[in-house]
C-alpha cells in the first residue's frame, strides 16, 4: 500500500500507473491557453483539480507524444505561465 507522507504536498497521492498513462493519451490532452503576453501556454489536466504546466507538463506532454504515441515533439520553446515567473 502506498500512502502519501504527511510532509508532502496535499496533491501527492497514490494512483495506478495505468490510469495515468491512459489519461495522458486522452484526446483532451494537452490543453492550450494564452498567457497575458499572448503566448501559448500548455496545460496538462491530469485529474479534477490537478493541472500541470511547463516545465513538468511539458515533460509529460513530450513523454506522451514520443513514448506513447510515437510522434516527434520538441518542448524547448514552451513558456511557463506567468504565475511561475513572479
């Protein structure tokens, strides 16, 4: 049994690897928004109340595209959302 450590963030918890891999291949992944500077921002909504952005979301998106779907994808030019740059 995997249990979150009390000192970890509240969002940490156990979920099956198969569930995560299935979610990564859902057609609504990724989601794109525009930041206040007009740049596209990647969002990876993994579950209710959990949306990852670059750089973590970019890593997951690249894993999805390359490892799960067999497509070449670069993430070097993705921007982090404004709230991470303050």
